[in-house]
C-alpha cells in the first residue's frame, strides 16, 4: 500500500525560532502517524530543504505553516492547509489528520478556495490573515537591516556617544565609519519593508514599485507607517494594472513585466504618495510625540503594556504587533520601546 506523503513549508517573520520549531513538530507528528513528510523551511538564511517539482507532484497534501510569503502558488491543485506558524507547532498532529481525512480545500493560484481560517472564521478573517502575512513578509526582509545597522551604530558608541562627530573632542575615525555604515542600513529599512510587502502581494512587479514608494515615504518623513501604506498601495497598483492590461496579446506579456508595470506603477505610486506623505508624516510625528510623553510620564504603565503584549501569545499576532511597533520606533530613533520588547520577550523562557 502506498504511503501517504505530505509536504510542508514553514516560515516566521524573523526566520530564527518558530520556523524550525514548526518543522520539528510536523516531523514528529508525521512519524507518529506513519506518514512520509518533507518540510521546506524559510529561515533568515534563506530556503532550506527546498521542495522540488517532483516532491510537489507526488504529494498527497500540503501544510503551509507560515506568517510570511512562502510561494504557495506552486501548490495549486493540491489539498492545502494554510495556517499560522504557531499552529504548525501547537497542532501539528491535528493538521496531518485533517489531510489524511481529506478535509483540506483544493488550493487555486492567487484566488484560492477557502483556507482553514476562512472555514472557521469567514472571509473577513482570511483578508486579515492575508494582510498580516504581507506585512510580516516585509518585516522579515527588513530585520537584517535593523540588526546589522543597529549593531554597527551601537558599536560606534563604545568609543563615546559623540565619537562619530568630527567636531567633538572624542572623535574617532573608526567609530565614524561604524556609525555611518550602520546609518545606511537604517536608511534602507523603510524602502525594503515597503518593497517586500508589495512583492508578497504582487510578486516581482510589485517589488520595484514598493521600493520607490518606500523611498518617497522615507525621504518625506512618513517613516515606518508611510512604508507600510506605500507597500500595500504598490501591491494594489500592480493588481489594478494586471486587470487593466489582461486583454493585451500574449506576445506582449514580456513588455508588461519589464516596461509597463515599472513605468506606470512608479508614476502612480509617486502621484499617490505625493499627496499622502504630508498627512502620514503628521501622524508619524504625533505617534512619536505621544509615546515620548507617555514613557516620560508613565514608564511603568508603558512597560506593563509592552510586557503583556510581548508575552500574551508568544509569537502570535499580539506579540508581533508589539515587535513591529518597537521596530517602527527604533527606525525613528526611539530605543526605549524596543528595549522593553526585547526584555519582555526573553523573560518567559528564563
């Protein structure tokens, strides 16, 4: 009798812990149930144990346990369970049983039949989950810039807080090099965030439009919030262009990808962001001022809020909301919120 074969793809925004915890949980559950499984991981260093076209062809079912884009369109026509990475860790056995019982829907490229979330909570939940995954895809690609740039800037402070300033008595040339190099990493945070939100929505055509939108948001002062808005707008612009140009002859498909999408898309995102940058900048500045006042007047209450959010669901949406907020403020020069998030996240395991 042929052994039931499952393939899976796991991924979390940071690509460090939950990705591989889900992989291990799925493998253990498959061994317990006598099912053959191959798990592809989307970690911070890239894709490992990549699924081949032959693996996908032979699979009887697919589990996508991810909070980021893992290229699910290649599973079109297969029975697919698309769930958050936390469920891959917590409910690995029940997910495999659902595939064995034929309870997973058939996946269709981009449109897709209803995912498990939709079956349980309706269409609105599905839209919310898609937005969350697009956002987390941007955050996961942005993180190396945050870490690399932030660490270099922090190292420059070892020579003195003002050691990168040529006019200050404590000036050190190596500290200036560290500080400026790290600052370049920070400057790319918002464009990268925007680009990969758009890429998650609209694949490669969305990447360039999202990057340009993020650059406009960053240079205009709209910051992290502007980057999020520009990323989703860029994805929607490519969706709209794809629909508007769908009746073009097949022979001109290449022209759309390398000319029409970039040129029209960049123009449209530039035109829209021109009007949005000013109000987004005002919102961004208002948020920073509010939190600065709050952390000065009520630091204990702010710490309690951060701690509860970070430890509430251990890698779930509430935890990620705290993390994204901390990262956003870090990009704006506020280190206090992120310090609280970091301390709160490492406390439960201890």
